[in-house]
C-alpha cells in the first residue's frame, strides 16, 4: 500500500533539453536520479578518478544512489546529452512515507548504514556512480533481523511449490538464513535464487607450490574438494574478517608468516547439490605468500594408477584437536598447479578415497 504514495509524493519527473545541467560539483542533491529516456553525460571533477572521467549515462542508469540513504554532495557534472527524461526520488519524502511502515523503515535504515560503510571501506576516491557494486557488501553487513526480510518472499514460494519430502531441504535453507550464511532472492520470474558469500586463500610458497584443500570431513561425512582453502562468510563479517577467521582456524601456526598482496572479486552461478536451488557464489580471493612454513607436515603418497605415484607435503587442520573424533577436519597439501589437474582427473569422481587419505594423515 505504500508504493502508490512513493510514486505520487516522492518521485519527480524532469524533462531536459540537450546541454541542460542536472547537477554540478558541490551540490547537495535531494535524492538519486534515474535516466528513463535519452542519454546524459557525467564528468567527474576529481582529477585522480580516471575510471569515471567521462561516462555516457543511458536508459535505466542510476546516479547518486547513496543520496537516498544519506546526505550527498555531488562530485561531478551531469548534463543532458540529447533530449533526456529523468526521475528524481526525494529522499525526505521517501523517508516520511516509509516511517509509517516500521519493518520497511528498519530495512531502509539498516541497508543505508551498511552501504555507507561499504563505500567508505573500499572507495578511495568518491564519484556519483557505480554504487550498485556495493549492494552485496551492504546486504551482508545488515542485521540478521532486517536481512531476513529480503529472503521471506522467496522462502514462502519454496514452501508453496515444494513437495512434502523436500521440506527437510527447505528447513536447512532456513537455518542457513538464520545463521546469516546465505540470502534467498525471488527474481522477476518468481524463481528462487540463493546467494552465498565466500572467501578463498591463494597461498603460495617460494617454490611455486600453493595450498590446496584436498578433502573435508564433517560429522562423519567425507568429501573431496580439490579447491583453495575457503570459508563461508557469516553475519556481520567483512571479507577480511572471514579470511582472518579461516587463517586462525586452520593455519594458526603460519599466521605471522602470511603476507596478503592483493584480492580479487568474482561470482558464478551453479545449482546447489545440497538444496537443488540455483546458487550465486560471490567470492573474494586473497592472494598471499609465505616465506617459511611452520606447520608439521607429512608425506601423503597417492597411487596414480600405473603412473608415478604423487607425493605431497600434507597436514590435517581440525576445529578442536587432530583426531578422528573431531567434528570438522580439512586435509591440506602443498602442490603445483599441474599436480592439482592430475588429482582432479584421477580422483575427482571417487569421493571414497577422501576418507582413506584423511585416515593416513591422522595415523
């Protein structure tokens, strides 16, 4: 019921002639702008902000998005390039309307605060563009009570459309939501998508070998992984905090020797084997080097079916103690990229060997 009020009171329509100025640097704007027809041209006034020096703004592009959540002083020029139609959302009017709906108001406030935190942490030079890239970081920082509001519509659709025997999977998803480990999104086709946020560590030694997690043991269930050490982010964590947690948990003796040099963001989508829901994995990879390895490792000899046996320097990291009774164990090995390809080829479809490898390392 609040949307008609938003369109009636909070949205203003602007029709601009070619060359007409929408805003210039140093203006305190009333709210964000949405290009709905024609084109506009944005020029950043910051001399060291080369990525947005001059940008053509086309239909469906937002400018000054953060102005809906906070007072915003513009950092560049926005002029109509051709005949241009723009919608401007008044943040004051929007907040007055949403104040009558406590759950919506709580969500907008929490999201706005987290968006500002993400921008301050990652953006060295501010511009009026590209705040959409901080959406994932803002959502993940939100309080769980308000963040759950994003997932409620998708969770309801799953309950309505799933068979009785899939209720256990839905319960598992709900538990993940409550723990802040994922989000559920309902797209325009009313299809449910799961978003998971993970961090990974690409740790390399001077001999060019890097650390790989060969297998995981979780409460009696053992599986092969053949992937970089990683961990799911949990509620309230930044990617950096999650990486620090991974290092403390599994690589504590190496912690003082690990030097992070850079990080990269990526995402991909694939079906979740556990829940059967299309899942978008938003991943931050930390690239790091280690000069001296202080973990007690032992040889892990793997029979390569007629070829020369593969021998790796391996160790087991446990959540509590290095024993078969530990609830969580990770089997790690130092290997060259070519050796990882060989492992995937030979054992990628044979998960039973994971338990054998872990048992050998625990002896």
